[in-house]
C-alpha cells in the first residue's frame, strides 16, 4: 500500500529532478551575489575610513601606523627648552623626562659637551644637534661675577687654626686644645689625647713622652717644648691598689708588689726600696721618679 502511495512515474521523476536542479542553481547564484555585495560594502567602508584619516592627518600617516615623526633642526637651549621643542628635535619622550628631572634637581648644562651625557643619545644624534645648541651665559656664569671679584673669605681660626712653623713651638703643659692644634699633624683627636695623657701622668717632663701615645705622629714632636715642668706627685704609701695602677707607669703587678711590700716591710722610704723588687727594673724606677713621693 505504501509502495503504491510513493510510486512516481518515470516521466514525473525526470520533471522533478529538473526542478530540483534549477533550484540548486538559483540558490548558488543568490549566495554568490550576496557575498560580492558584502565585499564591495567593506571596500567602500575602508575607503571612506582611509579618506577620513587622510583628511584628519593631512599627508602624514597617523601615529598608530608606526611611522616616526621627522626630526626638525633649530637653535635651542637645553636649559630652557620646553617639552614641545625637545620632541620636535627628535628626542624621545623618556629622554625629555630625564632632561626635566635633571633640571629640577638643579642641574645646568654649562657647555655643549654636557648635553652629550643625556642617556640614550647616540653619537650621530649629538653631532646633528651640536651646531644648534645655544647655552645662555645667564645660567652658566655665577652671579657673583656681576660685582667683580669676591672678597677673600675670613679664615675661621677656631675651626681651622693657623699652623705654627719652625722655630715656633707649643708648650705641652700650659697649652689648651686650640693651641695644640696649631702644630702640624695635630687635630682635635690628638690634642685631646695629649691633654688626657698629661693629666694621667701628672704633667709632662719631656717631649719624648708623646711617643707613648698610640699612633702619635713623630714628625710633630719637634714643635713641642716642656719648660719648667711641675708635676703632680702620688704618695706610694697611701694609695690603694686600684689607685696605684691608674698611673701610666705602674701596672697591676707593680701596684700589687708595692702593696705587698708595705704589708710585709712597712712604708716605703725611697725609690731605692723598689729596686729590691723584680717588677721594678732600673728604667721603671727612673720613669717614676718625677711622679712619686713618700
């Protein structure tokens, strides 16, 4: 039954195939024509956009197409030129920023060669710009020149004392730090150490005692003198162990030997009593002589 229902005669089948063929051809033509119209429309739009860009930028291409702007050449002062002028010269924006930062920190281009230090500036670019660099004398010349030569500054003798020259000399026991600093090679630190060591000794009796100060400059010793020395003497029979060893010429073992001598034999009567002790060789006794009493 179904077979009879879908049965088509041979002549009808040929007619149906012909109609289908015409439909496929017509559909192909329509699709081809529609695609061509779309392509033409895009071309027209692109052409209009190109014409609009040409009208906006003139003969120059817009910056987003990657073409660099042509550098111009004209006289300029790197100390006063603004960003627009620097960009027209062909400098890159980051180079212009560096110039502005340099000037903001107080930097001044005093001669043409100073501009060659601009970061990223090639030798070729500098040689092209060099003939156009104009450095204004108003910025590169100090204002003091408008009023002639400056008056010589007055030396601060408190901070920088005038040094003495031979045969001048400085007394070790009576000079303060400012007078001691007049000696060549003696600054504030050594002046304080000289006074401090003299106080520990009880006064200087010879300029050679300065050699006992650590790292003392030997070339400065001839500039010192000791006239009429008066020393502060210590009593070896009354001082404690700690008090004795504070003197530069008495160490711990010598101080202990003095204490033991006093405990076992009684008070000391002279330095000759110390000569019996092994801790006091002749040179140690000789150094102590100006500074002890009994």
